[in-house]
């Protein structure tokens, strides 16, 4: 009888531990299968500025950012935040890191000069990864200059 009670207690404890150890749903923002990494609390973003040939800042029309490999837009670039904030345009932020690879992905940035109609396209490589702390600019221009 004593052994039966001990088996029942161990079975209950095992059940409780197993229930507590199950993964949270995928909608949870924590990435439990990622290795523990100390991250800063700042929320980083990567942007670009468009300038004309004289060096003056330009507010472009038809601003767009897409992944070169798929043609899809990043969530932040397709949101309302893609409109000019001051003089810059949002390319990617930490909210996009799950959409990006650790090695970096090429993004195509496009804008149209409002007066001349010139379309300027530039490529920038941005890294991320769902287990990474922040997005990072790997390469590419911070300032995109129109020829005319």
C-alpha cells in the first residue's frame, strides 16, 4: 500500500512538472527555444534619407521596401510608419527581425522624386533572426541620392 501511494505521488508530480514545462503558444512573444541572450531594451530601427543632386532632403512619392528574394514587404515598411518621419524613411525595425535571416537579407528600397519623376532604387542588406536581439544594417546606403 505504501508503494502504491508513493507511485501515485510521483505520477502526480511528474504530471504537474510536465504541464508546467510545456511550451507556450506561438502567439507568445517569448522565444523559449532560443538560447538565453542578454539584450538591451532599446527598440532599433534602420532608415534611409533621400536627397537630390544639390544635397537637399527630398520627400519621395511611392516609397516602398521589399525583400529581394520574395518581393514581399516587411511589416514595418508596409505600415503607416513608412511615411517620412522628419526627413527619414523607415526600412526595418526590431519588429521585423523574425522576417530576416541572421546572415542578412537584401531589401530593395524605391522612391520617386516628386518633381522630376525620377525613380531611384537602392539595395540594403539587413540582418535579424527571431532569436537575435535587434535588426542590423549589414551594408547599403544610408543616403539615397537622385541624379537630377
